[in-house]
C-alpha cells in the first residue's frame, strides 16, 4: 500500500489527494448577504453536519488565490448568518454557474436563474429550488493557514413537502442529491442499502451461534 506524507506534497497535490479519497461529499450552496446589502451565493463541498444537540454544521472556506477572503467568509463574519441549500441533480448546472469567479458584488443567484424566497435573518433568503435548506447562525470560526472552518448552529430547516415521510424522516429515494467527488466528477443516483446498527446482545448471540469464544 502506498504511503504518502502530506508534508512532502505541494498544496495542489494535497488538495487533489484528499478530495479524491474522501468521497462522496455533500454540496452546500451557501447564501449570505454583505454589509452593503448585496447577496452572494457560492457552492462548497468541504461541508457536513457534525453534531445534534447542539445542531452544528461545518463549512471549510479557503481564501482566494490572491490571498483575499471569499465573499462568503466576509459576509458570515459581518452578519453572522448563512443559509445552506442542498443540491439535487436538477439544479447542478446552476450551482456550477454560482461557482464562477464573478466580480465582487455580482448576484450569482440571479445570474444562475435560481429563486430567492422567504427570508431567514435580516432578509437573507433561501433558494427556492433547493429540496432542503438550513438556516444557520455563526457559532465559531476556526482559522488555520489560508482556510477557515465555519461552525454554524442550525436554527431552521426547510424541506420540500414531497420529501417528508410520515415518520418525520426524509425520503432519500426522492431527494436525489448530487455529491462531489475528486476533480470534475460528481455522484448521483446512489445505490442504497439498509444495515441496522448491531447491538452488543446481537453480537453475543451471533458469536454463541458460531461457537466462538467471547472475550470479557
């Protein structure tokens, strides 16, 4: 097995290695509003939910190539609020357009033809096409090198009515999210399987049935 020491790789090689092996990654289409009132929308795949009670999501936001912070980070620092839209296949091309490095102040949401609806905080909208949206408040910024890890508490969740099951869970068969892989690749139409978590008693019964020794 190949052993790679990241300290011996340059930043591009490290990026390609990590983003190619930690897959699939969910995509966050993040909407923020600047201090001057302008709306910004940008996609991030350094994103996930980290805990509940408290309900925390994390975004990894790197600086621009010239060392300046991205608009998303500037806006979160200034306003403390952001909305995460989860991305399905139907909106992927528009999300890709939101990742274009437009000039500062451009409204990516409008340029991509996406719809701003229902404000969260201070008239901060969610994206109408997103099947699920998370309204978040900044909890903490962890700064290291050229990257910031944004921890946000989830205050509100919007879910398309067609996705909600009677038990309060989301129908993943209808959700149809797209995930990020390495390079230019994405994943869709995932194969799903069910595997209930094994409890200690289940393992002990299986071990006894197989006539294997049980360690204390």
